[in-house]
C-alpha cells in the first residue's frame, strides 16, 4: 500500500512589505509537518533584502520545494498536482490584481489561478494601505472567484508584547483559514478563560516612556470577560 501524501501547501511571497509573514508561515507549517512549495517573485526578493538578513538561499531552505517565478511549467502550475491550498504572504496589490483577473503572468499568479479553478482554498494576505477603488475591485473579484482576502491586520485583544507576536498571530490565523492548526496559539476564548499569553522572559518589552521592562506587555495582561469578536 502506498503512503498517504503529506499535507501540501503552496506559499507565494510577493513584493509587498511584510515578508516576515511569509517567513513565519513557512516556519509554522514545518512545525506541523506540512510540506511547503514556495515561489518568490523578483519584487519579493527585493523586500527580503530590505527587510531581513536572510539570503535568497536561506529563504528557500525554509521550504521543502522552491520554484523560480518564471518556471511556468512547474508542478504547481498544473491542477493535476495535488495540493491542499495556497497562501500568498505578503500579497502585493500587483499580485492581487493579477490573481483577481486571472492573468497567470508568472508562476505565483498561475498557481493561484490553478488553486481557484480547482476550487481549492486560496488565502491572500494583501498588504497595501490606503486602498484604491482598483484594489477593492480586485479584492471583490478574488472573493467572487472563491478566494479569501485576509489583510494581516493585527489583533490587540491578546495584548501583544512584540512585533514577533503580531506576525505569528496573523500567520497562524491565515493558516487556520487553510485548515492548518499549528496549536499552542493564544485564542480569544482561551484568553478570556484565563490562559493569558505572556511574553517570554528573554524578550524584554518597551514601556510607554521608552525604557525596557520585563514586567509584561506594554498594555498589561489581557483582561478576562466578554469581548466583541
Ligand atoms: C521595499 C518595498 C516595499 C513595498 N511595499 C509594497 C506594499 O506594501 N504593497 C504593495 O502592493 N506593493 C509594495 N511594493 C511595490 C511592489 O513590490 C511592486 O508593485 C511590484 O511590482 C510587485 O510585484 P509582485 O506582485 O510580482 O511581487 C513595495 C516595493 C518595495 C521595494
């Protein structure tokens, strides 16, 4: 008998600011044994160089398989290659528009188009602000085609202490939408039940006057009780 194939996720990184989201998605997927297939656009490589100390090779090593964006004959360009879904993190306005209008002009947008045509789950962590009517129309087009537009908007009810926590929370929420539960993430119901998320002792946090403190998050621990969702 053949082994069941591993869960498989296509990850696209395009040239919006916030490559940290894509990096964290790859790291989290690996912790739960999800096989990742990565494609990074040339603009995504530019933001990598601006925003991280990772080399292109270091980024590629976070994934199980990587592809060149020009390789439009790659496995993930075909609907016959079985994958469980695709996440674009971060997703630029250009890639959003290309996905919304099905241009398939590089391997990332082709793989996204395939994801939609195969009726698989597609999540776009669109990072642009403010939004023009063009952006909003492209978001509508993606949504009408069955995709999910999920800008990485931070949630403050968990009282995040660090940027790292904000990034992890958004990345984990995006993976949730793909049915990938990475576990051990603070969630509102669990927070209100008393399982508060605390910063680790090795991560001192800033206080309002700019000094650092190990006394806890900047806005204090999350309260218990009802909170609007
Ligand atoms: C440092 C940097 C930050 C950028 N941030 C954004 C952004 O947040 N959102 C966006 O839509 N485009 C952003 N851009 C512009 C895109 O990279 C550009 O539109 C590019 O053509 C996108 O190509 P891609 O979608 O193929 O990755 C940024 C560019 C650079 C160099």
